């Protein structure tokens, strides 16, 4: 028989042990919650990366010069245009808020529930009561984005009385574009040179997609004919010469030369077909020399040798603009010439796009019917080849310091930005290069893209197989395991 004193000590010891376990469990619970609150990983595993912000958006939010307020004037009802994207816009703004921290405030106003606040905003910003709209305000300036402009719609269902179907969500593009515009103290203007056979900018232009994305960078695109103007306008943020089919007239060449020497910004996308003595002379003054060759590779197709002129190239990992695109592939279709770098005093030059192997530069670019196209070491240009390069005169090596300098980007191809051909890496490269030219190095990352609707198309056999597993195999397996457990317990 246990003595009362011994029993009392045992109970006290048990109580103490239980208390210690409770304290340790509480400490562990608090530690886990603290770690989960302060140290965590956020990821987007949706098929189209619907909630993952682009590099450029994150950079814009980090570099916001002032605090911004976003008013989400939305009624998630079927009677208001744009109601279909309510959830997407709301979730996207949560990601913006998380990335921007205290610099971005989001206010949600449902006009059906908060009529007084809705009327106050309508009076202040002047929009209709029936609209679903997003308003971004920063330092007294504001930008309005209609909900219907944040999506691409398939209107075919309306023929049967159903609402239109969203096929692409463009919310990030619109929101980031508005933030860039409000962050800029003045409007940026980019002039596209005309008059030498370049693609037009009007209706039916082959550059419509590129122009759309440039506009979303807070930049206004304007055509420029130097034969009429005589000089580059003083408000030019930069000048683009793209795919000229004729050489520059002497007056135009002089105007561009004067612009370059007065710290101008030029992007030149070459059409390598015509002879362009004056244009090549302008480019050579920056330390970049277009070679008279055509980049290609040969492919053995059985008994026939095929010629591949569409070049797949790599972005330079050391270049300040292209290093963010490493791993992606630049596609340059059609005729492409290589570039040689010959730095001139006071100007630095860097490669941007290169091809390392298999491709080479053919200097005769005429197929010999007897021997075909073969590499001739004495004549042709061997890899590695530089296909795009940039030059800067008067700049400094430190990217954190912005000084007045002349900047030029040259690409040995002009077809890679045309509608129907341009790829996402090509688009990011051009926009990143333009932002570097415009002294906005922080915007040279991957830009926001459309989020396309994800459709899972299954055959009848695949649908039946899924139904069999969901309705028969999985429940049957669980029931079988339950029977085994029950039988073992009865034993």
C-alpha cells in the first residue's frame, strides 16, 4: 500500500509534468506561428501563372516615387459591364498591395452598399454610376481604367443570349502602365522615322502589337519625317529607325548625326538587304559596324542540305539590359546580318544578342547549284556572332548614377518585331532596350503579358477514365482499407 505522502508527491509530479508539457506545447505553437507569419514562401501554381507579378511590375512598385491610392469602384453583379473580371482584379490588387507595402492603398467601393462614398468619387473623378472602374491616384494626378478594358472578350456567346466570355485578362498590363504614367514627371515621346520605306504606324501597320506595348510603357509613339522636319524635335525621348529599305538622304543622315552627338537616343533595326552607306556610317561612329553578311546554318535532310535563315540566339548574361532574359531565346526570322564591335574613344559598346555555334555569316549569300552553301573560312564570318549591340557615349559604369549620355541600340534584323512573328522574349528585349535608352533602367525586366484563359480539352475516353477513378477506384480503395482495419481490430 502506497503511503499518502508518496501518493501526494506522485500527483504533484504528474501535475508538474503536465504543466511543463502545456508550457512547451504553447511555446512551440507560438514559435511555429511566429515563423509562419514572418518567414514564408508565396508561390503561384495556377496553370497560367495568373497571380504572379512580372519583374517590371515589381520594379515599378518598389520604385514608386510617392504613395498611391487605388479605388476599386466595382459592383460584382451581372448588370454592370466588366463584372466578369471582378475576382481577378481584386486578387491582382492584393498582390500589388503585398509587393508595394505601405506605398499602395486599395479602397473597395461597392456602389450598391456604399452609395454616399460612390457619389463622392463620381463627383471627384467624373465617371458614370453604371461603370465598373479602377482609379489610381498619386500626388493629385489620377488615371481611370474601365473594367472592360482589362480583359479580352469572346462576343460569340452573346448571339445565344449569354454574357461574353473572357479569353484573356489584361489587368496587370493596364495597372502597371497607369502607375508608370503617374510616376513620370513628364510625357515621354518616341519618334518612329518615316520616309525610307519603313513600316507605317497607321491602320493596318505590321507593328501594331509593338506600338501597343510601347504605349503601355507610358510612352507616346509619333511618326517623324526628317525630310520635312529638318531636325529631331527637342522633346524626343528617342528615335527608332526600323527596317528602312533605302539609304538615308544626306539631310536626314546629318540630322541624326547631330542628334546623336547632342546626347540623342537611337534604336536602329537593320534591313540588311539594301546598300546603306550613310546609315552604316552613322552606326560606325558609335563603334558598331554592320557586316555585309547573312547569318544562316545548314541542316542535313537526307541527301539534301537545307538552309535555315531563321536564327535562334541567346541574350548576353553580362549585359545590363539582357541579363534578366538569360534562359530565354531570341528568334530572328528572315535576313539577319552580324555586327562587329570597334569601340571609339569616349564610347563603350556591349553585345546584347549573340549566337554561339552552328550559325555563321555568309558573305556571298548566293547558292551554288553545284556545291550548295558551305562555310568558307577565308570569306565567311565564323561564330560566335553578335546580332545586337548597344553603345553609350559619355555614360558611367555605375548603374545607380544617371548622367546625360548618348545611347544607341543596333540589331542586325528588323523583322523580329512584326505582328505574327514577335515572341515574348523579343518583345521584352525591345521594351527593355527602349527603357534603357529613356533612362529607366529599373524598367528593363520582363514586362506584364496577357493571361490567357486555360481550357482543358478532354476526349470522351479521358473523361470516362477520370470518372471511373473518382467514382469507383478511389472510394473502393478507401472502403477496402477500412474493412481491413475493422477486421484487424475485431481480432
